[in-house]
């Protein structure tokens, strides 16, 4: 059985945290002992706090988020500016500890899959190290075919298992032909299931949303039971 899932995206500000938190809330509501992790954050620790809130776990923030860099940049760049070396053993140790504490782990990446953590160690290498399948969060509208295909083909080059794709931030009142055709096109072109199309929901655009609402919203829009593992 899969021990967890790594939430990556086609870029930054795509909705990885909202989707990761939503899955955590749903799995928890379904009775699964779920843990969360944001191995590396830059700029602030809001993602780790959102995930902790969504999963309602007692784990310390320093375990959920072992590496924090002040500058809101790619980790390798922030580390250089701050004259710091990113100690990846801290990520590995925290990951092992959280895996021991929980039955299923939801891990959020940083930016997209080709973001450098060190010059020679990118998010894709972290995914390989943690040996988790990925869920790709992408946008719902025009442009997402390009970004999604780039992410899928790149992950496949590294033999990473892709569990599914979620299209996030749909605004039905503004949606057109691209939004209508994207889910089917993406499945046809990649062979990866699109397990959800998630609308923009103002009530969730906040640092600590109502967790019951978050879980129900996720259940309604993401077929997470299609993911292998939970
Ligand atoms: N479906 C949604 N409904 C409402 N707000 C959303 C939704 N998806 C994302 N947002 C909002 O959009 C912003 C970006 O989303 P989020 O923080 O989840 O992106 P991210 O991919 O995790 O970004 P980062 O790369 O910084 O980690 C946030 O303010 C979030 O609340
Ligand atoms: Mg995030």
C-alpha cells in the first residue's frame, strides 16, 4: 500500500496547499490517520500552518516544515542569499518520523517539479528520494495543456508514478471551451486520470478555513478514493 502522496503543481500559486489541505481534511474525516508535511518553505510558513490546521494534527510545525528560508524564492536561491546550506537529512529524518506517527502522509512540494532545492537537487529528486507517487495540481483554463504535459513528461523521465491530476480554480461564470475540453484532452494525451476539477471557492481562500467545509468541498470535487493507497 502507498504510504502517502506528494502534491506537486504546474507552478507556484496553483492551489497545491488548498488541494493538499482538502485531501488531508477529507481523509481525516474518513477515519484515516493522516499526517502532513511541507518539507521546505520559503518566504513564510503559511503552507505548513494551513496543512496542520486542515489535518488537525499535533505535530510541531518544525517537524511538518523542517526547512524554512526567509526569502520568497526558489530554495537554492534563497539559501545562497542567506548564506545557508540546505540540510536534506533534516527533511529525511522528519519524513521518517511523520511516517512512523501516521498511516498516510500528504507532502506538499515547493513551486513546480523542476524547482531547484540545491543547484543539483530539484523537487523531482526530492520526490524520488521520498519514493512517493505524485498528484499534479494544474489550472483549469487555457495554457494548462502545455504546463501539464511538461510536468507529466518530466516526471515520467524520472520514472515517477503519477497518481492523478487535479484541475483547480475553475470559475464557472468565466469558463469557456478550454475549461470544457481540458479534462478529456489531458486524460487522452497523458493517460493519467483527472480525478477532480475544483472550482474557486471564496470561503476557502483564507489561512484557516472551516475544516468540515473543506473536507466536504474536497469530497464533492475530488474523487480521491481513486488514488491508490487511502
Ligand atoms: N479552489 C480554490 N478556491 C479558493 N481559493 C483558492 C483555491 N485554490 C487556490 N486558492 C487560493 O489561491 C492562492 C494560491 O493557492 P495555494 O496557496 O494553494 O497555491 P500553491 O500552489 O500552494 O502556492 P505555493 O507555490 O506558494 O505553495 C491562495 O490564496 C489560495 O487560498
Ligand atoms: Mg503552497
